[in-house]
C-alpha cells in the first residue's frame, strides 16, 4: 500500500510518503512558493523510490483552516492525482494535522489580525471544533487548560514552538472517518468569522464623514426621532467636545457612539448598533471606547451620564450591565412626551 500526504496550509510545505508502513516525510519552508515547488517535490520523492504517480493508492490532504490560497494548492493537486490514478482521497483539518493521534492537544495557527485558528484534539477526537479566537483569548485559554499541550508554529504568540510533523500526522489519519466519498466535491474549509456566535473581529475607530450614510441608516432604524444628517455632521465636524466613533466588521459600519466630555463628566448623546448585529458585543466595545477616552483625559472624569426612554427596558438592562444606575425620571423629556430615565456611571477615573 502506497499513501501520499500533502499540506500547504501554512508557511511550510509538507509531503509524506508511506510505502507499506515505511514512512518518509519532507517539511520545507515555502511561503508563497508552494504552487511553484509542490509538484516538483512530489515527483522527486516518487522518483527516489522509483515509483509512478499511478502507483499511489491513497492520498490525504489538509482542507483548512489556514491560508485559503495555500490550502487550495495541495487540495487541487491531490484531487487531480486521485482522479488520474483512481486513488482514494482522504481529507483532514489543518489543525488536527499539527498533532499526533495520541495525547491532548490545543492546535493553533496564526489567523492574522491578532487572531488564531484554534482546535482541541484529544486522542484523535475533536473536542473543540476549529474556530477563530483573538490571541488574547487564546493565551487565556492556554492558562485555563494546562492539561492541553499547545502545538503549532507558536512564535507569533511569543511561545516556544514544539516539534511536530504534519505529514506524519496526516498519514496516521488515513481511515474511514477521513475518507472523502466524492473527491470532485472536496472544497477548502474557509473558516469565516462566526457572526452568530459573535466570533468576529470588531474595529473601533474615529468616525469619518464617509461613514455618515451607514450611520444615518442605523439612526433611522434605532430611534423614534433620529438625528438629521446635518445634526450628525455637526457633531462630527463642529462640536469640539464631541467624541464620535464607528464600529466596523469586515469594513462595514455596524454601529457608532457619540459622546461629549466636559470638565469632570461625560455624556452619551447616542449609541446604536445595526439591527442584524445587535447582541454580539459591538455595543460593549463602543462603551469600552468611551471609558478609554475618559481615562485618557488629563483632568479626572468622575462620572458618565445618559438619558434613555422609560419604555426601552432592553437598553436600560444594557446600561446597567455597564455599571450605570438609574437616578431619576425626567418627565416629558422627549419630543413625543415620553419620560426619560437619567442614568449615571460613577467614578470612571480618579
């Protein structure tokens, strides 16, 4: 039985050949060069053993997560070889390929943007499905799970990289669980941000005039009496006390906060999140930016205030989670006559 293993999901190119139980592997740094040298390296390894590609019985290849382009290189070659020779095709996670079958492992890879691909594999079984997490969360996860051995190229986390052999680990996973029934349908795994679970990157930055169209759409769907475009533009460009920030996901403005800092206090004028993105932590990040700005002031900011409609119980619960307390009710505060609940968060700084 002749088996071939391929991986181009990370910066290294990994190839493994198993000839009747005798295993040989190759790992070579090949960042951005996998497509140039993969076929050549396969050919060299086969010629070394005087084998033709048609002699291969089984091929196992990683499908991600990892570099989407990189994953496609090995997968495309594996599919073509399998179809040409009639070999069986096996598919494996790029993360599980980092670890041996026996043992408890926290498999990690650099997802860029200060994030990691993470999966937990214990004795060959997936315990935590491959996912994306912020690097800060990963470091906490490592501390909280000392029973797991972190594995992968961990230098990006400031950790020592252990020895591992992707090709050897792949060859050990040629089994029924990894067999691909339809090789033509094999596709890379693109581990998208998990919007439903809130596992995605949120960027908070100062609002730009080009954000206004998106902000006005959020305004219209969030408030009974939304600001006009002129009012929002004035907040952004003319109010010297205003701090206006946008929250972005995949370069789309999905929320914003507008607050003022005057002397020893701050006031939230507006905060809103796009309806489809609510409940996913974006509002938390916007409040976090407010607190950060307050703490950065030369003069201590002692408290933050806001008004919220008395009927908006959901918003009141949100503010209470962020240490705002209801102080009093302002009668007829809004244009339509509704009362407002005046809330205060005390001692932000100092």
